[in-house]
C-alpha cells in the first residue's frame, strides 16, 4: 500500500512532464537596437525564472538534510548541483536547449530519488 | 538546157529546134507546177488531218502525250518527208530533155521515142565523114513538126493536186467549223497538238475545279465522308448529275447544287483507293487515303499567378478540360496533338460569376488601430475600383494561336471576375479535323483568406500564472503564408493593480509557397508578465494578399487565477468528486442488498434457474459499471490532487487524506469491484454445481461487503479532507476578498491622484452622471461598483458558510471569525461602501476599502494560524509515523517535480519568445 501510494504520487507529478522538444534553430539577424531591446526583455524573464530555480535548490537542500538513505542523498546532491548550474545559466539569460535539458535531468533525478526512497 | 559535159565542142552540136525546145520547156514548167502544188497540199493536208484527229479524239478522252506526239509526227511527215521527196522526184528528176522525153513517151510512146532520139542526136559525137549533120537536123525538124501538132500537156502524168486542194479545203473548213463551234476546245486541241509533251490541261466542256479538290484526298478512317466536286465557274457545260465511285464499289450519283458542286456521300473506308468521277465529258480520278483523325496528346495550361503571390508560373494538366485558376492570373493554354497541325481555332467566351461578393467582405479584424482602419478603408475603396474594372466581362473573341508542328498555344488570357469557356478545333496538315472539339472550362477563384486554428487544448482553461500551456497552432492557405504566431488580449474583470495584457508572438516565418504552417506553442503567463485575469488567446496568420491584414483563429479563454481563486475552483471540483463517490457507494450498497436478498431467498438449486441467473447477470453488469465509475472518479481525484499540490495552499494533512482517498478509489476501481464482478460471473457458470454457485455468490457478497466498507471509509476520508479543504478555502476566500478590496482602494487612489489613463478631468468633486465627471472616471466607478457588489456577495457567503461549518465541526476558531464578522456588520458596511463608490465619494471609499481589506486579511491570518514556512519545506506535522514521514517526503518531491516542470516550461517559453523576437526582425 505504502509502496503503491508513493509510486503513484511520484508518477502523478511526472505524468505532467512533457519532455523538451529540440529547439528549432532558424532565426535570422535583427537590427542591433532591436536585438538589444529583445535581449533586455528576455533577460528580465530569465532572471525571474532563475530566482525560482534558486528557490528550488533551497528546497532540495532542505529535503536533503532530512534524508538518511545514502542513495537518496547522492541523488539529491546531484539535483542540487544541477539546480545551481541551471540557476547560473538562467542568470546569464541562457535559456537554450542545454538549460532545458539540464532541467529535464533534474526532474528525472528527483524521480529517481523518490523511487530510491520507496525501496 | 543541155548541160551534159562533153569533150565535143559546142560548134559540133546541132541544137533541137527552137519551137520544140519551147514546147518542152512549157511541158516541164507545167509538170513542176503541178507536182510542187501536190507536195505542198499533201503537207498541209497531213498537218490539218493530224490536228483534226487530236481535236476530235480529245472530245471523247484525253490523248496521252506520247500518242499526241505520234499523231503530230505523222501529220508533219507528209510535209517534211513526202513533199521534199515529191519535189525531188518530179522537179529534180525531170530537169533534162531526155527525162522529159521519157515521161512523154509514157503517154505518147512514138513521139516520146522520137523526142528522145533527137535529144540523143543532139548530143551525138562523130566525125563529119561518118555522119550527116544535115540529116540530123532534118530529123530534128521532122520530130519538131510532129511534136508541134501534139498538145504536150496531155503527156503530163496523173495529177492529184485538185483532189488534194479539195481535201485541204474540206479539212480547213472542218477546222474552222470546229473553232467556230468550240473555240476553247479548238485552242486547247491546237496547244496540245503543237506541244504534245507540254502539260496543257485537257479541255472538257464540263470542267471540275481541281484546285479545290485535294489529291490525294485524306478522309477519316472508317468514317462515312462527303466528297465535294465543284465545277469551275466558267465550265461550258454543267450537267445536272454526276457520278462517282470508290474503287470498284457502286456508283454514287449526286446532283449539282446551287454552288456548282456535286456532293457524294461515301461509306467509311479503311483502305487506300481512288474516286472515279464523271460528269458530262469530264472524268477525274482522285486518290483517297483513309487516315486516323488527329487527336489531343496532352493539354496543359501555363498559369502565371498574380505578382503579389511571388510564385513561379506553374503548369496545370488539362486533360479533364477543367482549370481552376486564381483571379488576376494569366493563362496560356497549350495543346499537343498526334499529328502536325495546319490550322486551329480557339474561341474565348466569358460568363459572369453566379455569386458576387465584395473582396474580403468576410476578412475579420483587419485593423488594430484607427490609423490602420483608415488605411484599410482606402484600400477597400481601391479594391472596389479594381473590382469594378475586373468585373467587366470581356467580349467573345477568337484567340490568337501560335502553331508549331504538333503544338498549339494561345495568347495569354487574363482572368478576372468571370468564368470562361474556350472550345478548340483543329485540322492537321492532311486536312483532317479532330473528331471532337476540346473544350477548356476555366473557373476563376478568389485568393481565399488563410485559416488559423488552435488545437490540443480546451476552449476554456484555468491556470495559475506560473503554469504553462502547451498546444499547437496550425494555419493553412491556398497559396502561401507569410507568418504565424499567437496573440493575446486580456480583460481585467475586477479592480486590481494589474493591467489588461496585450501582446503577440511570431512563431514561424513562411514563404510564398508555404501553404501550411504549424508550431508548438509554450505559453506561460508569467513569462510575459501577465497577472491574474481573463485572456483571449488566438493564433494568427498572414498570407501575401495585399490589404488582407491579419487573420485570427477562434480564441480560447484562459482564466489566469490567483491562488485563492484556484483553490476555490479546486474546492468545487472536490465537492463534485465527493458527490459522485457517495452516489457510487449508494449504488454499490443497493447492489449488495440485491445480492444478499437473492442469497437468502433462493436455494442453491434455485440459484441456477434462468430467472436467478438473469438477476446475477444484471448484478454483474451493475458491478462492472460501478467499477468503471470508480476508475473515473479516481482519475478526477488524481487531477484535483495534482492541482492541489501545485496550488500549495493546502496543508499536508489534507493532502494526505486526499492521497489516501485517491488510492482507495484506485484500488476499488481496479481491484475490489472487479473481484466482486468476477465472482458474480463465476456464480453464473453453467458447469458449476448448485453448491458451487451458492458458494460463489456468498464469496461475491463477502467481497462486496468489504468493498462497501472501503467506500465508506474513503468517503469519510474525503469528507475529512474536504472539511480541511473548506477550512483552508475560508482563508483563501477571505484573502481573495481582501485582495479585491485592496484593488478597489488602489484604483480609487490612482484616480484621485490623476493617474488614471486617458482621464482628463479630476475625479474629486465631480458629481456622477453629470458633465463634470470624466467619462473614463465614470466608467471606472461603474466597474468598481460592480466589483464591490461581487465582493460584498462573496463576503456574505463566507459568513454564512463559516456559521454552517462551525455547526458541523464545532471548531472554535471558525466561531470566533464568524462572530467577528457579524459584529462588524461587514455585509451592510460593504454595501454602503458600494453606494459611496457609486456617488463618487472617492477619497472616503478608498480609505474604507483599504480598511476592510486589512480587516479581511487579519481574519484570514487568524484562521490560517502560524505558518510553517510552507514551500518545499514542511515538517509542520512532523513527528508522525514513518508512513506519514514518507508521505511528506513524496509530497515534497511531487511539489518539487511540479515546480521544476513549471520552471522548465517557462524556460522554453522564454526561449520561444527570444526566437520570436528574432523572427519578427527578419526582412520579409
């Protein structure tokens, strides 16, 4: 029962995930002024996301502190490191496919940690 | 006369007497005259006769050149061979006296001999001693005297010159008559007689116009055909009828028509042959070659589309004869045939369209600003003018054709607001026409507006600002799309600090040949700074049609909610789930009653009769339905649970109750109820003994009792969770009311500070419904009044719900808040506040709404109690069982996963925005 419930809960969260599609690279060159304006707008949004990503890292750290299972600890450690890297990239307004892939890896590792905890 | 060479001297000769000499000379002249005349007449006669022969024979048939040559040679031979011979014989052969004497001797032998004698004596050579010259002389005189008594002309040979003269005269007369009667025939015969090898056409009285009769004549293979034989206009004879036949087939007769033509109808022919034609004295032979008619190999149209589409001309296959082309296109029709073409026709005729609609009448939302509207109006006028010109139907005309070998192409046809029909006819170099005309029908069409769709998402959707929508947009056009994207337009339905959102995003650039574009959209309100409000999200597209503007899809409504609003929605969804669960439990209980009744009232044997078996089957069916229903409820519960986890406003205990209930629902739907169903099925097994059937039924009932019990436990858990949910929603509802009041206050304060957009006049002191108040402020007051009414209503409901909730749960905190609310007379005061807003008591209203916002917030805080620093942390309910700890861990993990998914979706959304901004700057 416990096992089933835990797996169901974790799956319920993961079922919502859609894996990242590869980004289509087809952009052409805008003018310098327009490019700057666009980048500013993009950077503001990216900073907001980086703050949330950082909060996530804090939550992961908190969760890590409560764990005793070495496998879970190892996985959450990796999650924390990945989150920190993702935060750095987002602070640099780097929202490309690598950042998204990193976030996907974070989700996978959290799920692995959930499974490890259930075992 | 005597030219005999002799060695004798002239003085030794004794000439014949002078009289005799003269007489002989006359004879000679007469002879020569007659014979020369005969020679000349014979020559003339021969020529005339040969001409007459040609003249007469050719009245019956044309004499071949070789025979005409023979006739001519035969005729001229009399003059060329006989006459000289005759002249030589009679003239040259009778030039001397002894020759004449011999000729005379033929009629007068004695005289002739004597004449010959003296001629010889004249030339005798002897000595004087042997001959007597006197004797010779005397002999000569004697002969001369005898000759003088005779008429020498009687000695002339038989003469034909008179008969010949008569014959020549008769022949000449015949010729003259012939010429007089048929001068053309005479002339023609003369030419053909004189120049037998020339190609002078044979003259007949009836003359066919062969220039209009092809030879060989090509006729369609195996098809009946008409052969036309026209007469020349100057034909001397025009017989009423003529006849003709194909090879050795039966003769076919035809009468002369008014246009001097005979028309013969022949049956279909499949082999080469000749038509023999006869009319009057004319006959003709025409070669006939049956052949297959020229057919269409292929037909195509070269369509040059209007310039604005920027598309290359395209070839369209026209074998069906139908072409659908865009208005404004230019079309060149090209046909290829099985044989070289000599001539062709293409007749263009146009007809008006049945339906006539102004251009772009249906094009929606073409202008977004007043400036664009003005531009659009100008364009519409220009379009109308162009339309008026375009709707002129061109007059029917024969198209100019370019014929090259087996190909025929038309001039360029400009298509407008009309349909056109162009029948083609053609004739090959053999003179055969196509079996049928090839008709090209051209239907013109308009450049249709592109379509845009949103798919993969519901039409009405509720999300939190940080959530992300993923869906697909799709656009199609008949020619090409410039770009696709999304646009959104917000609507703030209540007074808040947020502004209505408005924006767009280019997702893909198209090209003149992109008829279909689609893209995945990742839309996160937070990425674009969109605060809670209702937005209409649309896909947009643009084609290359000048002046068409942007085309939008049907919008989807996205309700971006605050956490409080979201929690309320979740609460109502949870209520519905509980209701459905209770309903399912009731049904299960009813099924259990039926099964127990069956077990108690029927013996084991009776359970196997048909009636009871049917009841068992019905019970099994009901069980299956209930199992399905339970699965459905479990699925809904899972959705609510996920959304509740995302909302984050519910405490862990409530979440745990929800998770337990959800797990029970899943087990019921997937295991417990299907087991009951299975046992009921076994109880219907025909092979079972009565005891086995009874045992199966009892087992089914036992399992069903367990399931019912589990359902009741689940209901208890859900009710418990719902109570907690409800309690937490009081907090949310109070917070929402507080936020609404705060929003009203903020809007009023902005107004009296003069910060309201587009407002010119001050709001303070302006009487409502008067000229003093700015229309913008008037509208604002109406909206705020409406918001205040809704908030008042919400607060009244919170108060009532709190009272009922306390009655049920007896929790003191709820009583405390309820009493505080009653004591404050909040409902009356808020209604009064609404009246003040309506009366434009701006400052007071702003102050009061701010105070009530604070009061409502304090009640919410009191209900919520001290916080455990929520988020992913937790540990609030710590110290529980290991199972609880595990649940808390999983809940945190789930929230963390959800949060990370949101972050990833927002990152994608940002990346899409970045790409869109780059795309929007591309050169078109």
